[in-house]
């Protein structure tokens, strides 16, 4: 009997329940699909173990976050439905049904809706996850070798558990609502002339102003201080605290803005008498004010969520873009091998922490070594076990090659670099680039490299050599962006450099950043190098820092085969007079960098898009529910308006205006926050090159806005329908 | 003086029928109803619940459509009007007072009263003077800046009356205006309506099942089972006497003593 009643209720209150059902279904779909990502990665043919691990741990954390967002959404939708059903539950009690049975009916209703939503959500989720596999494959630039239908039990269980928790949660909330509420309140839930939460408009304006000031100051602080990431360890705690204050300010400020919004709107429009007392403007503003007061908190939450979504998507994708764009420049040769020398600053560290057992064999490096001759070793392990232990020599694969030696700008045994970016800035009266400012990246100073090696690399890359005289220098840097600009400006300004007592003049006014790499890398290998004439360098007796061997494979050699044949090689110790002047550094093939970058790019884009999309959809759904419930609450008002002679068009415009404010205001605030945050992020990242926000980012944002706008449109159309229905109802039956 | 106005009909209802439901299950809410209201008249329509009086008012006020027959207000047949024209017509010719005052919760009294004027795009200076005028006439000047929930039921109902009057409508439609009021507030409202009718020549059509309320009118139409049963003119009798005559008719209509008072 109770089941029948509950089922009937769900069917009858279909429209109200539809919103709840859709929200739940959406939640389940997204949640399930999200948790199948690791399976999608499998099927998409991405078999990198590292990547799977990174993804796994990131997804774990994000699942909690997602569950939180979903829980908020569902509790919200549930409150919406409870508000609508109060009167009916009151009626049952008036008719003599005990509270226990009323509660049972309600629980049954929740069960029915939840089960339907769960089943529909899982079905849609399974469908969505198959589709997403293709999306995943395209983001990670792989081909799907054998696509097959898949169902993730893991994701299913997780979703089920999550739903159960939320179900119990909403049920408890509802039961409490029924138990706590007095019968008279249940019955009068729709009563006329309900009291409106009004706020003293002057206080509201003051709060709005405080909010605006807080947000403004927070913007200023962020633009001035940047993110705490750039701080050195000693200043990190301090920077983190400051950043915390800024974050708190912008959060409090945002909520204050929304709290004061209604009072602000009213006073502003009332001061424009001609506008306020015209058409339905007054009604629109008052309606808005009344509603904004009750939902200002959720509007604040939405603004912050939109801010997160926009920032994470734009930022993630832009960084991925920058990395991809510069990949060619960062990886000039097929393979590179670095050797790092022991310097006065690092030797003790190596002896004590890195390799204490060999401490007595380590010595300070006083000269560079020939890496081409030293690059040989034993094959450690490979897919083909037969080859383990096989002797490998770089000469087997190397075609053209060059060694680039990097020295520090002080003499052997010294410690203070004579050429630093900081000094250059001082000489030019410029500010140090943001990313260098608070970090210790500049302590080491610039590297010094002989011109012959630099020119040989240029030749290998098909470029003309640059002639550098004995009293000349050239600054190179492959990172582009702000650092590159700094060096170019220094040379163009004709500034001299002092190195070991020699005053050097710029050989030319700019250098080619495409030939500036000193090894293959993911994000640039040369933060700044002074190229000087060989004979000058040999006189200076500088401290060696590192050497890199840059190798192109022999003509006609297959890159993949060549890569395979020298990968996994355990290099023999490089000994000079029985001692080690340094240790082998990174071995990087170009193809490996390209694969990694594609995967990294995919990963970042994927997560950014996914998180962004979930947040945007969640926000839009909340707004949509709010607006529909507003319209349902206000249906009597619309009927009155129609009766006193207001035509439908005017009423629809009013509805449109109200909803536009609700949808656009949080978006505007979120965009403003993002704009400032992105400005700082771009400055930070610009050390790696110019971050451009366009292309894919633009497209993604356009998709998001379309989703958001779509929700807005659907909400408006549904509202217009509800208003039309309300008007058409005869007022006294 | 009254006689000159009596000559101009404001509302002419002829052979009005309203049928609800479909084949086999038809309710005839109004059955061949005809009557005329002249300018400056205060007409009451009385009847028990379900007699069709509210349907009649809904049809006349263009909120509901008639099945057949004609309704002419100021010479215009409202049964043939298009939807858009109807809004304009309601705005310009009619004023409404409902049983529950139907004020908008989010607006102050002043804004509620001004609403019909702003919808008609009257300029703001004129809105302000007209609102103050009508508020003074209904003695609600002191509540103009309050919200509906801050006012008493009587005040709300008078604000609603002010909203109906502010546009100087051809006819005021009142649907059980005292239905939700205590007796003192009801009397105050009825006296206001009577005064409006006497002093400003406002034409009022009031639906009620309360004989006391009906006794304030100048003429009462009794309606039963969708038909006009009889009509009663006040003439020169005083209100007490008119009330007694109304009670007699109510008693004669039978079985409704409890319902009609």
C-alpha cells in the first residue's frame, strides 16, 4: 500500500522529481565514467607504467573531490524536492497517518528515484566511458588497437558505495525535516505573503563595498607577490602564509559581494527613477533581491568553482601547449648524454650523501673529459634478455656529434660566479624576472662555453657559425620567454661583461635560441650561457660544471633501432688517473622526449578538461535547479501580473533578466578571479616561453561556455513554459 | 444625478454560457446569463458555492473564456479579443481585487500599487503622485513603504484596492474581497468601496456570498445553478433595510442560510 502511494507520488510529482532524477543520474554517470579512466587508458593502448601510476594517484584524490561536489549537488536537489513536497506530507498527517509511515513513504520515494537514477546513470556512464576511450586515445595521441566493450566492476562498486552513502545522508536529512517540522508549517508551506528576508540596503551596500575592496586588495597582493611556488625554502613558510591570507581575502570578499549584491542592486536602480519605475524593472529587481538573499552563499560557491574550473583548464592546457611547441628546440639531436663534474660546492655533498662508498675515489674536476671516448658500457637489461651483458659503444651508432662543455664563471677552486642574471639586470636597471627573483636559480650564475663547440652544434643543425673574437661574448639561452628577452636586451644594449679580468663586448646583438640547447630536455637545458673564444677560455682556467655529448645517429640508421641498441646501458666508470672527477648524468633520446611530452600533454589536458567540465556542469545544474524552483515559487506572482494586465512578453523578459543575472554574475566574478590568477601564472610560466592562450584552450572554453549557456537556455525555456502554465491556470477554482 | 449615469451601460452580458468538461460529463456552470451594469453602479453578485458566480466574474474579467454569448465592456466585445489585446484591455479598463489580496510579496505597498502604472509605462513623476493620491483616499499612506507581510489583512486588502484603482479603470472587479477579513477590516474596506463608488463614480462589480457585504451595493444579482435567479435594487432604502431584504431572498433561495451568511 505504502509502496503504491510512493510510486504514485513519484509519477505524479514527475516534474519536480525530474530535476532531482536528472541531477542524480548526471552525478552517477560522471562518477562512473571518471573512475574507468585507468581502464580507458589500457584500451587506448597507453602502456607506460609511470603514466598509469601518476594517473592512478591523481585520480584517487580527485575521486574524493568529485564525490564532494556530487554530494553537494544531490543534497541541494533533495532540499529542492522536499520543499515542494512538504504540503503533501502535511496532508497525510492531517488525514491521520503516523509520522513513521509518512517517513516510510518518503524513504520509499527516495529509494525509487535513487534506483532509477542509479540504473540510468550506470547505463549512460558505461556508454560514456566507451566514447571517452576514443577521446582519451586522441588526447594521448595513440591508436586503439583492439577496441572492445568494457565494464569496470571497480568503478561500479565505487559508484554504488558513494550512492549508498549519499542516499543514507539525504534520507537522514529528510527524516529530520519531517520529524522537526510542525504540522501547521507543513500545511502552510505554500502560504501567502511569506515574509521576505530583507536586509538594510545600506548595510548591504557597505558589505558589498567591503567585498569589492577585499577582492581588489587580494588581486593586488597576488599580482605583487605571485604564487608561493617561486619562494626559496627559507621564505616559503612566510610566502605560504601570505598566500593563505590572500586566498582568505578573495574568498571572504567573494561571499561578501554576493551577500551585499541585492541591496546594491536595489539602491542603484532606485536611484535611477526613470528606470526603476518602468515596466517590470521594479518587480525584476525585487524578485532578484529576495532570491539573491536566500542563495547568496551558493552563488559564492558557484563563482569560486567556476574560477577553479576556468583557471585549471586554461592553465593546464596552456602549459601543455608551451611544452609541446618548444619540444623541437629543446631536443636538437637524436640522443644526448650529460656528465656532471664535482665542483667545490658539490663534492662534499656527493661524498657524504650520494655515494659515500666511493668517497675516496672522488676528486674535484679541474678539466673536462672526452665523453665520446668514454661512452661505453654493458647492456643492463632489455626486452631481449640475450643481449644482457653485451658491450655497447656510442661509436656503433653515432654519426655527427659534438661535445658541449659548460664551465662556471669562476676559476678553479673559487666560488663566486662573476656573471649572473642579477648583475645584468642591475646593469640595465631592470627588474629580475619573477621566477628568478625569489629562487636560488641564479646563485650559480651563467655557464661559459667555448665558441668552437657552440659553432659545431650550429653546423650540425645546418646553421652558419657565429664568429666570436677574443674580446667578444655571445649570450645563449634555449628557454625563450623572459630570460631570453633579458639576454637579448643586454647584448643589444651593448653592455660589456667582465670575465676573469677581461672586458668583453657583445659579438652580435641577438642569439639564435633554436641552437642554444646544451642537451636534450623536456623544458630547456640552457638557462644562460656565455660563449667566448676558445683561446680566451683556455686562459681563464674556469671550473668545469658539466659536459654533454650531443649525437645524431649515423645516416640511414633507424631511430627506433638505434635508440633500442644503446638504451639500458650501464656506462663504465669514467676515471682520470684512477679517480672520478664527476658522475654520469641524464641520457635522453629525442623520441623518448616526444612520447613523454605527448603523454604529459594528454594527461594534463585530460584532467583539466575533465575537472573543468564536471565543475561547470555541476554549477550550471545547481543554478538551473535554483531558477526552476524560483519560478515555481513565483508562479502566483506571475499569475497576478497577468491578471493586472501585464502581457506575456513583458513577463518572459522579466524571467529572462532574473535568470541572466543569476547565471552571469557568478560567471563574471569567476572570470575576473581567473583573469588575475592567470596573469600571474603566465608571468610565472613565461620563463619557459611565451604561454599563449588560444587554439585548443579557446576551443575548450568555448565548449564549456556552450554547456553553461545551454543550461541557461534550457532553464529559461523550461521557466517560460512554467510561467505560461501558471498564467493559463484559472485563478479561482 | 445618478440617473444620467444610469443611462450609459458599461457592461452588457448577453446569453452567456460556460460549459466545463467533455462529452458525457458536462457541467453547465453558466446557463444563458444576461444582465447590464451601468456607469457608476455598485453591483453585487450573490450565490452559494458552485452557483457559478466566480465563473461569471472570471468570464467578465477576461481571465476565462466563455463557451457562447457575448460580453461587452465599454462597447467592446471581450469574447472576441486576441490574447495580446486582452492584456492591454485588462490593464486599461479593469481593476481587480481578490479574496486573498494577491499582493506581490517582494514589493512594498507603494510598488505594488504602482505596478499597473509601470507596466503601462506611465512616467515616474506621475506614478508617484497618483500612488499617493489613491493611498490617501484609502487611508493607507502610512503603510506605503511596508512589505505585505508587515501589514494587517485589512491593510493588504486596501492596498490591493488601491492597486485596482490607480489606473482609473472603467470597472473594478472584486471577488469576495472581504472573504479573508475580520469584521472590522471588512467594514472598512466596504466603506472604502462605497465611498469610491459614491464620490468618484467608480463602477464596481463585486462577487460575494456574504449578505452583509452585499448590503453595501446598489443592486444585487442572485445567481443559482448557473442562472440569474432574481435581482434586488437598493433604491433609496438605507443599508440596514437593504440587508434585511437580501436576507429574505437568501432564505427564499433556500437551504443556504449557513452558507450565505
